[in-house]
């Protein structure tokens, strides 16, 4: 990867080509991608909810997302293509998903409301962590709950005591991500070797896109 100047925004420089601006945006995004925080989503049936979660993951700088039980088709309006820039790990069963999260070195925290659940701000971050969110109506699978290192909930002080799963994911993930960046800094980011591999993948995809546009033009 080229060195990246992260002090400026996305305003074009005089004479700068749109393709160069796009490469700079990709570099800036990849330079901030996290390895220390992952997200797992189980059997979320509404495409809009799943797409919104993926968009949140991309916006917060997560890279690894585990999708358990279900065939994901992005909702274009909600995802905005975010799934293209994430490393999506597909698992057919809860057991397979739990094993993959554990193998990645993450502690597993499921989103639920139990007597011993804690807010996102209380999750220990000395090790990498994965937040697991369950389906809209059924919640977290008992297998995942049994395998979890802890349970996380979103404190609510209103009359409504439930949140849309995509909203809950956004609130919980943001709290964990911001604390992770404060505590670990660059040590929480993707390792150099992995970042280089992702960059080559992204660049290859961009080259194919540009070639397709040239052929159409």
C-alpha cells in the first residue's frame, strides 16, 4: 500500500482524477480497519436489518463479520455496498460460527438481557472481542449463549424496553470500537500482512470495475 495522508478530507485537489480520489478513500478506510473487534449475526431474516448492520460495521471500521444460519442478500438501500468491503465469514450452524469466533482468538459476547449482563462499556478489551447478535424475534441461540464469555445489553431508560436489532448492534459496536481505539491504538488494527492482502483484493476489484466501465463507454 502507498503511504496515506489522513489529515485531510475528501475534497478534490485541482486536477486530481476521480479514480485517484477513490483510491485515496480506499486507502484511508483500510488504514483504520480493526482486527480487535468482530461482529457475528445469527439468522437475521429481514434484509434491511442485516444490511444496516453491515453498513454499521463498515462505517465503524470493522473488517471481519460472521454470518450464521441464513443466505444473505443485501438490501441495496440499506447496505450501500458495504458488504463488498467486509470479510464475511459464512457459517451453516451456530456451533460452526462459535468455533470460528473462538478460533480467531476473540472472546464471545452475546447481546441479550440476563441477570449478569453488562453494558458495552464494561466489556473487557484486553483480548480481541466478537459481539454476537441474534434474530429479530427469537434472540440469541442457547448454544451461543452457553458458549459465550459474557452477555451484553443496551441500557434503556424509556418505556419501550426493546430495540431493533440493527439499532442495538450499532449502539453496542460503537461503544466497544471507540474504547478499543482509545485503549490499543494502532495495535488494534489489521496486521500489516493482512492489510496488504486486502489492499491487493480491493485494487483488483477496482481494476475490473474500471475496465468494465471503459468497455461500456
